[in-house]
C-alpha cells in the first residue's frame, strides 16, 4: 500500500507539473498563431476554469458556497491578464521563467517585509535568482520583449500575492473556485474594453483557452491541492522548479522555439538560486 501511494503521488505530481507548464504552451501557441486575442483568451480561460471548479466542488460537497474574496480575485485577474498579454511577445520558456521567478521573489520580499530573517545561504540564493532574471532581460539580441517581460513580471507578482493570501485556506479548492467565479466580471470588462480592437476568434483558439482554463488550471490546481498534504514543504517547492524547464522543452519540441545560451544560463541562475533558497529555508527555521 505504501508503494502504491508513493507511485500515485509521484504520478499526480508529475501530471500537475506538466499541466502548469501547459498553460504557457497553450497560451503562447494560441496567441502566436493568431487563433485568439489576449483578452479573449483571458475571459475564456477564466470562465472555463470557474465552471470546472464549480462543478468539481458541487460534485464533491453536494453544495456550493462562494469562498475566497474579492482582493484575491483581483490578484488572480492581474496574473491571468498579464500572463495572456505577455505571451503576445514572449517565448513559452522565457515567459514561464519570468513568471516563476517573479512569484518566488514576491513571496520572499513579503517574508522580509513581515520580519522574517534569512540565513546566509538564503540570501545568496535569492540574489542569484534575481541576478538570473536581470541577466535574462538585459538589452541584447537574445533579450525578450521589454513590454512582455514587464507584463509577465507583473503577472508573477499578482500570482505571488494570490498565493500569499491563500495560504492556510481550509478548503483551497473551494476558495480557488470562488476566486475564479469572482474573477469572471474582471475578465469580461477587459474583453469588452479590448473588443474595440476587434480581436480575432477561432475554434482552435477557444479550444486552447478552454484547455488552459479547465484542464491545465482547474484540474491542475485541484490535483495539486489533493497531493500537497502528502509532500514535505521543501519537496513541494522544489518540484515546482521543474515547471519552467518543462515549458522551455515544450516550446522547443512543440512550438519550434529557439533555446538560446542566455536563456539557458539565466535558467541555471534563477532555478539554482531558488533551489538554494528552498533547501535552506527549513534549515534556517530549525
């Protein structure tokens, strides 16, 4: 039974990491191919995620009460909108690395602001990760779009705030469902504002957005919350480091994106720095 449980948790964790990375791949392909506009992708993604999570909670609990709150929903919307518009110009790998790095740095900054003290190894890890992000966006032939980098960094900050506000939720799936539902009006306003630019729509683009919202986001989050109690905090944080790597490999294999030397070096710095920080977090608390 113990072996089966380990295999089950490993399989679910692997699926979730691929699902999280798939968000970047689906969004980038949908926008790069012109199948759908950024605002349209956002509203379909949010709405389909809200519907999936609402159905999941109703089936599991036989009832539904809107959990979450409006501030968390606003942070979720900032993430989703910034994510979509950033992928108009960023590659899947660069976007995922910027997003993940911004999320972690936001949470580290909040810890410092709250009075947490870092040990020497944590400081070294945080500085290395920040240096990697700076290196990635420095001007040059291989640098990502400046506007895209700013938007994805803002999206990462939004997701970091959302994660911080959601820590300790008794029913994380219910809270996520409620926040997705509250996020729909924000996404509709964005869509109506962008509709004046006559964004393109196609069946393929809508399918990408639904897959991102219902499967990669809704199902991915639900399974992550299900397997999270079985993982140590350091293990959970460490496996999340695989998401930008999976997104980058997917971009190369599926979207024919180039893997540049700058991106490879920045990835080693960012992910290595974050790994150093994570591995020394529990040690520092002890």
